[in-house]
């Protein structure tokens, strides 16, 4: 094994170990974002109910009954309303893959697929550029991308990136069968992330417009991609009853203001995604600097095709999104475009790059690893132990029999604890009273979580003779005001 191969292997091993360390620190029931908790319920639904879009049904009959009504704690964009109830808004193929890891390793097993997919992406980059003069730098650049830390999150973006990397960076034979398989693989990414359909179409069409590839060369790949698009429509019709599936319903529905999110316009989404990308992508800085130093590359059809495809993805994707990504480290909706960025940097070396190019690449790769691997790992580790776990930790102390939430966004943080604390939606005092009245008499203590209030601990909330409600100060430091409820009507008081 050459010294360059050893260096690449050492980088990948160290980065993989760092991600594994972050995953090992994750407390039970904690997730990087609300999505993770909702997806956990999706995995449980697949395990209990089989492959389908129906939302998880609690095993306790009275909880399941209340979830069929207005007390259902999840709202769009995390759950989608249907005639028969609520559907999961997340890709079922990813949940099905995750159920394997969940069965083997419990909650930590949910991270098997994202972690392995991230390693697979790095390995794909190392193999594709194994003879490139900048091979170690390109591997370091991929490890230093904003996508790497997502290998320690319960998200489907890293598996999507891995499949795209294999399809775009793999050394595929020119045979019709191989190129057909390549198209099928590229189309399969769309089952995980809808923006991948934009990537696939742009990657297929851009070389034709720039004459970097002949139409006949693209036919088998395009046929495979189209076949997967048809299968995608058939799958969605069978599962969701609509050709475009859950994502189309997300876009078609107004985002519930109570869910803690607001609708964003195209310009606002694009601006926010660009801001986050520039802040978290030294590889982008390197590409722009190297491009400015290489006039020849700008005239090469292959480079023009990559640039055109990248521009299409950047411009079109925000038009098909309900938001800019919410809580994230880098623009997760553009993760699938990263292989185009890496390929573009590699092409610049082949066109007589400036003598400054290796230094630029080295600085970008070093900055990326420092920011997106080392620093990000520390930020995520602290976040998992504090921000995302604070709600459940406080409830351990309060020890209520049920939890009512004024803000649906918080439901995802409790999803991993549903067996211990059944939780419901009660956005105001009227809904709280109705919820308590619908609960069985055995439920005597309910904790109501509301946005942080100025009320001091011990302040009583007047809700009539049936309920004795008191502000509890135990969660004020976690930016929530807790109201403890006692069902006087259920005890004869």
C-alpha cells in the first residue's frame, strides 16, 4: 500500500472513530432535531404494523383513542393529515433500513446506517481519486465537508449522499447494462431525498447541453433513472394515494404555526441555505479560488457541465422546499450535490492549476476538518447531552403520569419516552381542560409544558374547581414554564 493510500486510510479511520465517539455519548431518547424522535416512532410503526405510512399507534388504548382526535401531538411538517388519521412525513425506505439497526442495537442502532453511509462516501472518494495527484487532499476535503457530522445524526441525508457518490464517482463500465444499473442507482436516491430527482436530471441533461457527452451515451443511464421515477410514482400511489407522496403533501399544506415553524419564501430559503453553505464549506472557497486561477478549466466541457448541474440544483431546490432546513449544521438539502463539488476541484488539477493550488486545497481541507469534524463533533456531543435531553431529564424529576404540550414542536423530543409519559397536544387552557376530562380517572397528575413565562414558581392558574394548577419552577432554567395539574374531579375532592 502506498503512502498516499495509508494517509487516506488513516484520515478515514480517525474521522470514523470521532463520529462513533459522538454516537456513543448520545443519551437515550435524545436526538439532534425533532425529526429524529418522530422517525423513531416511524421505525416502531414499521416494526409493529408493517410497511406503510400510518403513524405509530400507542399500545395503551386510551392514549391511542385520544391520539385519534385533536390531542394528537404532532402536526405538519412532521405528520401529514389523511382521511383516516395521520401519516408519517418521512421516507419509508429509510425507516425500513433503520429498523434493522434498531432491532440489533436499540436506539444507538438507529445510527448504523448514517454512520456506515458516511464511511462509504469517504471510501468512494478515496477510490475514485486514488491515482489523482491531489488524492489525499480530496479525501480530506470530503471528510471536512459539512455532511460528515451528519453521520452522527438520525437523518437520511448521508445514505442519500453515499448512493449519489457511488453513482457519480464510481468507475462504471461503458456497457449498456452497467450504465442502466447506474441510472437505477441514481434514481433510487429519490426514494430517500426528493431533491435527488433534481440532481439526477441536472447531471443527465447538463453534459448534453455543454456537449460533454453524446446523447447515445446517456440513454441507458437515463432509462434506468426514468424507470426508478416510474417506480417511485407507483410506490407513492400504493402507500400514500398520491403520485408524489409525502413531500408533495408537505408543500401543498400550509405549515401549522403552532408547530413552531413559519412559511418561507423562495428568496428567503435560498438566502439562508447559501449563508449556511458559505459558513460551513471551505471546499466551496477552494473551488472558487482555484477556478479564478485556472482559465483553461472554465473552457472545458466537462467542468462546464458540472458547474451547470450545480447551479441548477442550487437554484431549483429551494423552490421545492417548505423551509431552509431548520436546525442543521450545513445546508442538508444540498448534501447530494457535494460529489459535483469534489469532481470540480479534481478537474482543476488536470487543467494546469496554479502553483498555489496545493496550498489552497490543503488550507481548505484543514479548515474543513477543524470546523466540520473536530469542532462539530464537540458541538454535537454537548448538544445531545444538554439541549436535546433537557426536556426528558426535567420530566424525570416532575414524574407526571401524562404530559400535555402547548407547542407541537416539543413532541419530537419526547418521542423516545412515549412508553413512560404519554403526551398530548393542549395549546391553551381550554384544550387542557378538555384533555384532562377525556383521560381516565386513574390519571391524576398531568404536566403541562408551555413556553417560558414570567410567573414565579408556586403561582396558581385558575382553571375552575376541577383542576388545581401550579407553576413549577423545576424547568424554568430550561426555558420552559411547567404547570403541574391535579385532577380533583377524579379523586372526589
